[in-house]
């Protein structure tokens, strides 16, 4: 694949990644019961708002108390490639060392504490030692490893990196 084709594919992943985030909020309704609903993405372009994707990389959920004040936010990661990338970056963290699903609550400490390594993985600079180590780990991953989902086409790893940027 030529450099120009990789750049074009990279831009495609960039635009797809942001549309792969599902925004939801959990509030109490007038009857006092808790309900959860999708929220429109205010930053999406009009064309993007009309196309509703059912395949999301992650869900951002804001939860409100019974007075309507923000209580907590959650990030639920659905995409297997993005999960593998995050589990790789957070493998030293006790909560995620043996985890198979990813669910973060605000204040998102694991993400903040590992921001520098996550940024390196998100930028996917092939010359960076962290990314080189990731490629070696993916190449030698067993089938039972979460990193096995990143094997195969290089695009799956690049797609996961694009999702991580957002």
C-alpha cells in the first residue's frame, strides 16, 4: 500500500471514528423512574446526524440525579480492536489486568494516568518504540489474547488507533 493510500485510509478512519461514538444520558423522568436515551451529537455535521450507525466503538453515558444535576459519566467500550488496544495500554493497572470488558467511570483515572502512552498509541507513529513494541505483541499474540483481534489487516490496528484518538 502506498503512502498516499495509507493517508487516505487514515482520514477515512478519522471521520468514521467520531461517528462511532454513541452519546446517551440517564435521567429520572416525571414519574420518578430512571430512563436512558440517545442524545444527538451537537458537534456532528448535518449529514452525519442523519446517518445513524448501529455499530459503535464506545458509548459515552452521562448520568443525572433525581434533581437533574450531573452525577457521573461513563465510557463503555464495545469495539474489540479498541478494547484490545486499551487493555494493552492498561495491562499493568490492577482493575484491567485480567479484564475482558472495558467500563470506565468519571474521573477516568486509568485513562488520565496513562495519557502519554495512550497518546502515543493513538498517533500510531511507526517509529515510536511503544508502537513498535505493540506491533511485536500483536504479531506474537495467542488466539486467546485480546490482542488477537488486532491481527490480520493493518487497517484493524489503525482503525482502533483512530477510535482511541476520540
